[in-house]
C-alpha cells in the first residue's frame, strides 16, 4: 500500500504521513531509490545527503501536523545545506561543507521536508552547463541554471526542488523539462546562504510536478492560507508573443495562438500586450544591471581563479567592467518607471501570459538555450508562474509563463491551475 504514495500529490503524501498510512522514512527511502535508478541517465545531482533516513525518522516522531512532513526536496547547488558543500557548479569553490542551512532550506525543514541532496547548477548560475540531461530527451539541454532541480522534478523523481533565477535560470529549465515553476517576487524571501550573481536581480524559485503542488508548497512556504479553487480575482490576461525579443518556434507559436480560447473557458478575457518598446528596453537594461553587478560579485574569484573559469563567465565579467555606474543607475531609473506603468496596466485583476522559452529544448548539451524571454520580468521583480502541460509531437515540453504583480500571487496561481488543465488536454503540437 505504501508504494502508492511517493509519487502522489504533495498534499496527499503529507496527509498520509500524518495519518500514519505511510511513514516519512518509507517515502524518503523510495525517492532515494528512484534517484539511484535514474541518475546514471539524468545526472541531476551533485551530492546526496547521507542523513535522509535519520531526518525522516525524526519527522515520524515529531508531534503536530506539518504541511511538508516527509516530503523530499532537492536543493540547487547555489544554496547552502548544512553538512554539504556549496560548489556553485565550479571547481574553484570550497569543498568544505556549509555550517548552517540557508534560511529558505531551514524553512523547508521547519515545514517537515527532508533534503535529499544538492542538484546540479551551471557555473555560478550563468551559462556554462553541467552534466544534466533533459528528462524527455537525453540529447537535449535541460536549460540552466536550475537544470538539476528542473530535470529531477520534470522526470518525476522528486516532488519539489529549490532553484534560483537571475535571468531565466528557473523559467527556462521548467519549460524545457516539463515542470511547474514559480519565481518568487524579488525581496519577498531571505536570500542569505544563496550564492548569487546580482543583488538587484537574484530571486528564489520553486519547482514541482504540477501547479496544484506549486499552490500547496508556496502557501506553506510563504505562510499563507491555502488557495481556494474558483476564487480567482483575475479576469483578464494580456497575451505576449515574445517575438519582439526572440524568434518563436512554430510549436510555441501555436500554443500562444490557442491561449485566448483556453483562458476564455475559465472566464479570463484576453487581448494583446502592447509593450514592445518597454520589453526591449527592459531586456537590454537587465543585461546592463546583471553584468555590472556580477563583475563586482565575482571580482575576487576572477582575479584569483580566472584561468579555471569558463569563457562565458569571463565574458560576462568583462562586459560588466565596461558598464559605468551611471549606466547602471540609468537602467534602474528606467526599471522603476516601468514598474509604475506595469502596475497601472495590470492592476489587481490582470496577468500577462507568454512563452516561457522560445520553443522546446534545443538539441545538444553544450549550451542552455536563450533566457531573453525572462529578462524584462526579472528586472521588474515580478512573480512568475511557469505552467506545464503542452508538448510537441516528439514529446518535448512547452511551458507558458504567467506574469503578475507582487502581492497578487494567489490569482496568478489560480489562473495557472486552470491553464494547466487545458494545456494537458491539448493534442501534441506539431514541431
């Protein structure tokens, strides 16, 4: 009987542990067995925790109801986990284990989750890929930099994983790997113990198998009441084609063509987003801010270990050193004005719907795909939900991103749940 639980919805797993229908130790052990079975092909993990059985037994004996009791979580290797090193996808970082958990990891433990281990990231969260493969086609990229977390979740191996985003580090791999994802609004979460690139842009993110799981985990993590189905205040969506920033694959374009009908079935009226100039300016300003701040963040590492770093990372730092403080300040001023305009445009009842990536995951493992479709929204600090469900005829996932305003996450997640239902019911989209 217990074998029926480990891959069920997260709320069902936690309830089963609370009601003693299954033990946390059994759930955690089964996930560890699935990791061992899939890892030779998936290559999503950097290091596994040796203490999961002990941690799970602790959950079995701790009194009270905890919403993530016995739920396995993977943690991107930019985030500190006590007892495990944080290598940040690099050979130049310390092999010494972190002394304490990052606050976000500590929060998951407080909720009853058990950390299975550290997942693969690109080098310092930028472009140089790790060994992870796409779970739906092993010769295609899983994206970056939350590649290990997205692949493990997209493969169904683990129910929830932590990621981060500075440009498109969670949105893109969620889309490529078929996971539900959420980029939390900037400033909403303590990023202590997280190796970042840009203080202005870095955000925490969550990855789960479904939007329903994302609802549940986000409500628990944020300490908010569970979201009640059917009570969304969102009545409109602005559909963004993304073609103002990057050519869009025909399969993704077909999904976008269907969005007005799919959202309309749930009472969400649609119109086109008329923001091309703003979007292009924001994308350019994002790169200005990121490179300038990354050059400062990585200054010592580049000075001491430049010969051991990737050309991609060195190019980012070189570009950042060419950006002046006046350039950076001007980009921030334009961002602030665009934030005000976006607040006026969306209000409390409208979201933006668009492509989470230009198309399905590209073939090859030497690059991670383009993050450009995330850059404008990341600069604005918006919460973003990545909705899985659509796929090409060859089985490659196609993700849709929903963008809203900070403080309106409940409506964003409610619309995402409705859209996921529609996308999963679609016939495969011709590539």
